[in-house]
C-alpha cells in the first residue's frame, strides 16, 4: 500500500468532496495580518474566521504566522504552504476543512530579526497574538509590566535584539515609526480579561523606558482593543493526524481539532484598516467586559475547577471529570450559587443558560482535553477565574464556600508535585519551584502551607490574602484535598451546610 500524499496546494483539487477547501484564489492572497503564536487555538479560531472572511469578501488579509517560542513551524505548516486541516469533533461526528488563510510562516525562535521584519512591514495593518498569559511578562495581580522578568531585563539592555513579546512589539513599532509610520492595531486573542489594556500597558511601559518619543508615536498610531475568544481546541494527538489519513486519505502534520462552538467578541477600537470579521460571526462591541467576565468566570472557571479536582480525583480528561456525578454537581452549584451573582448583565445572553451550555460543551467525548494541559500555568489564570469573583463575594459578605475549593485544588495540585509529596505528577507553572520549596518546608501542615502560598503577592492581593474567611476556607480545602479521599471532601462540601467543615481541626505534619 502506497503512503498517503501530504497536504500541499497541488493536492487541494484531489481531496475527497466531504473535505471543505478554501473558497478563494490563494495564489492572489497578499499578507495584511501577522499573528504571533501559531498554535492549535489560533488555527482553530482566528485563522478560521479569516478564512471565512476571505471567502466572503476577498481582500489583502492573508496571515503571516510567527512563532518566537517552540515549536518550529517550517517543518509542519511551512512544508504545507500554510495549509492545514481543521477537524470539528462532536462525540462520534467528524467534519474536516482545509484552512488556507495562512500564506507564510516565520520561525523566529533563535533571533527576533525574522519576526521584526514581518511586524515592521507596511503591508501589515493588524497584529494578533496568542502567546498565553505568561507571554505578556506582566504581574498577574496588577497587570503591570514585570520589570524584574529576566526577558524584560535583557530587552531593556538589548532593545535591538529582544526576546520578550513586549520587547519585540516595542522594537517593531520603533522600526515602523522610523520607516513608513503606518498605523497598526495590536489585538490580543489570549484568555486574559482586559487583554488589550494589559497588552497596551506592557508595550507602553517598555516604550517609555526606551525614550526616543516612541511612547508618543504609539499613543497616536497604535490601538490595543480587548477581545474575548472562545473555542475549546485541545492539543493535537497522533490519533488526530491518523484520523485524517484513514478517513480522508492524505497526510497532514498540522491538524487541529476543535468543538463546533466558537465565539469572538472584539472591542471596536482600531488603528487604520481592519478585517471585517464581524461579517462572518465575530461581534464588534463598545465594551468587551461583560462578555469576557461571563466566559472567564463560567466556562474557564469550570475548566479550572474540573482540571484540578479532576486530577486529584484520578481523571485524565475534562469530559471524564464532568461525567463524575459529585464533580458535576459541585461545579454546577459553584457556578449557579456563587459565580453568577458576581457577573454584570450580558447583552442577549441568559447567564443560567450559558452555564448549562458551557457544562454541556465540556461533556463532548471527542474533545480529549487533558486535565494536566488545562492546569498549565494556573498561577497566571486563577486571579481572573476564581480570585476576582471571590473578592466580589467577600465584599458583599456572601459565602465563598464553593469558589474557595478550586483555589485549594490548584494549591494541592502544585504541592503534590513536590519532592515532599512524592512528585505525584509533573506540573508546568511559573511558580512550580516556589511551591515545591514551600511544600518541602511545610509538609502536611495545611495552615503553614496556606500561610506561605497566600504570601505570594504576585498572585494574591494582600487584602484578599489577609481576609480571615478566605484563609479559613483555603486551609480547610487544602486539608480535605490533600487527604486520602479528596472526592469525599468534595461530596461533603456539596452536602452542606458548606461552612461546617471550617470547624474541623487542621492536620499537622
């Protein structure tokens, strides 16, 4: 049996009819958008919206994909001329489509020069990015640029050879200012509330330290709109790549998989021309805040809760965790009773219906989202997903008995990766080493553990960390979730009254 042919432009006319193909002339497509961080989410979300737009209103909006961190793009997308297959999977259903909006890929891991050449080009009028929370080099608790971050220290000393996202963007804007001066929109598509504000803060803070009137030029020529993005797109597996080969007869090393649901809400604040994604399902609004709070606190709050409690309960994937009745009961009650009251009204959306829709999305057995993957970089995520709603609840004197449990779950998850706890699993988090050191010192003393963790002011606002109610709930949660029966603790919380467990004595090491 001959090997399946690899995806290439020449193969498009020979693909089976059930595989959707680009509905425009790719050969005529010119670049107008640069995207930093070409991972599965971008290819399953913004690149698909752009593909839709090109089919509806063809214009110079081809995407140039740039990676400044691994993986390399040249060996996958580059070899396929930017083409890749997007699979939609819903339980047993599979729907394939080849996306053609990426016209070129650039690997800029060794040096910023290739990225800077693209970003400073007069052809590029929109720069989008998915670089994860830690890519902004900001302090999660305040949103300010972290001037002690090693990459920021390096970039301020070596501004023409930057490593960080803020440093690279500031240098690209400096090059634009010095050459053609064309305006540009920098659009964050990362899962951070007020992501445009944070991006603007870190770039402007960096530019102010550069001098050279760069900050003034940015104020006049650059926009930083906020956006809310939503589609569950887990990491691609070999099984996904094999699915394309077996079902459709060709080889694609850059397959991405996502659910059917997608959403993109963008603040209507741009510099210069903008791709009209609102014509193909995106929404342009004056204020993204209500939408991003709903998504961050409900869907992402549920994912964060299920990933930590799921791992502690022995579940590998989010769909398995939500299928566990005690966990499903817990997360629904947490969202309905404690999270929803912290939200502002969202135009056209019923919050209770959104909860049910979000939980239903997580039951999709074809979206094999590993709990450890969702748990990655949790220290950068829990502020907006859990700690901010907790602060809102405490300010009104309301219970946080449920919302505090996943906070303790995140702590227990990192603690159990330490040597003192037998390195139960490997974790990926900027604070993993700090947690390991704290756990090695405190052991099973949940009060000592909680005291040490809550003192990390890059994560915990000091006023929240000092709140007696919050501290008591976190200690009780750590005690229960580090016990031999963490799921028993979750069931006990749900059994209520939920504050009864605070009266139990904490274990000591």
